[in-house]
């Protein structure tokens, strides 16, 4: 269970550092008055190699069952030296250490400071991509994973810092002027890179719904829907917050957006420690307990659409809730918004799983 926690904290560290560095390039007049202590950024930097080390430990523990004659240290050295994700972790440790040193020896006001951090952070993202599942399949997988993580980190990192560390004027109009195109560009890159990785890892998207990894992927996509709607409403439906002048309302909705994004990170962390659905897995099916509970025993996982009343009812209720979600935002009914978000995710999730057999 703690591996999921470490993976989630790793993604948060990548996001926080990415958002912090990006905001260094934005003039003070074009962003909210943010108060982020440099030591918080340094802790996030150290968190990247620290939390990603959990994957190394998990592999070492799994190898102890097959190499009982080797010590823990010997197995650790084998993983760091002979495995791609072990090599990637070593490089990330070096890169993050270099970034930490830069923050210790230079002032944040120095012009070269932000460029040095930006370059090394990009190298850290590439190292992280190198250690991923998609990178083990092809160079396209490495590129897709790196772009995917970079786009999420920059968008979410900016959002987290603005939502939780603003301690003064919001400068909302000036902020939205550049953050809106950044958000749109990030979402486009996230979607394209995500689709690319899905084709690399998942042989058949619908078939994958029968196993844990595919169900988590479906859930991740469904959670992304209300988050995308909320991001759109926060960016364009600004009458609710009087163009950013109603700061308490604005801050609550921005923080709500970060909470939904955190749920996506938790799901991604769960996927990170699951076996991806390789093509061979569907020749010898191993359906999840949830899929067996919903659909009974199955002979194989070559799933087809099989519409029925429960599945259609769940999906229709989820779709209706999407429309009501925007109404609850306009009325600033926060409890209803939370309830509708849960209904959208849960009913669409179970409706789609019930619709395939």
C-alpha cells in the first residue's frame, strides 16, 4: 500500500517543481502574489529521487525470492546497474542533486538560476520517462511518457501553487491571459501523449476493462472529465468570482480542481504498480475480482458491447449529472457539485463495465 503513497508523492513532487520553475519565468505583474519558501521547493526536489526509490525497493524485494543466495545490497546494485529504471533512478539522483546545489549557491533573482533549473528539470522528466512502462516498448513510448508527465506537471504545479500559496493580490485577469493558453496547450499534449501511450501499452482498450490496470485507466479517464469541466469553468465562467475579485470563492474552486487532480494522481500511482495489459494476457485471461463480481465467470477477455438496462440507466444518469454539474457551479452549490462529481464518476464507471461481456 505504501508504494501507492510514494508514487503519488513522486507525481506531486514533479508537479510542484515544474510549476515553481515555470512561474519563475512569469513577471510579478502577471501572476498572483505567491509566497513559496525556497525550502519547500528544495524538499520537493529531494522528493523526486526519494519517492521514486520505492520502485527500486519493490523490485529488490521481489528478486529476493529468486536469488536467496544474494544479499540485499548485492541485489540493489544489480537493479541499479542492470535495469533501465535503475539506471534512470541513478541519473535522476544526480540531476536532482545538481538542482538542489543550484538553489543553495544562487539567488532566485539571478537570471541564469531559472534557466539552469528549467534545463535540469527537463532532464529529470526524461529520466523519469526512461524508467516507465511505455519506454520499455519503444522510443515513442519514452517521448510520450516524458511529454505526458511534463505537461501534467507544469499545468498542475502552477495550479497547486496559485491555489494554495497565494498570499496577496490575485492579478486574475493578467494571470488568466497567459494561463488559459498554457492550460489548453497542456491538455492537448496530455491527451495526445496519453492516447499514444494507451496504444503502446494497451492492446485493446475495451478488453483491458476486465483487469485491474484497464479498470484504473477507465476510472482515470472518467475522473478527468469533471476536472476538465471545472478547469473550463474556472477559466471562462468568471462572473461567479467577479473576474477574480471574489477571492474566497475563486480560491475554493481552484483548490477543488487540485483535489480532483490529486485523485487522478492516486489512480495513476495505482496503475504504476500494476502489470500493464500485454497482448498475451488476453490469451490466458485473469479477470479482476470486480469484473467477476459484476459479470460473473468469463471464459475469456475478448469483450464485446452487451447493452442492458442497468448499464444504460447508469450511463444516462452520469450524462445527466454532467449537465447538472455546470448548474451547481453557477449556483455555487458546493455540496451538490461534490455529489454530482461522485455520481458522474461512479455511475459512468459501473455503467461501462456492465455494458461489456
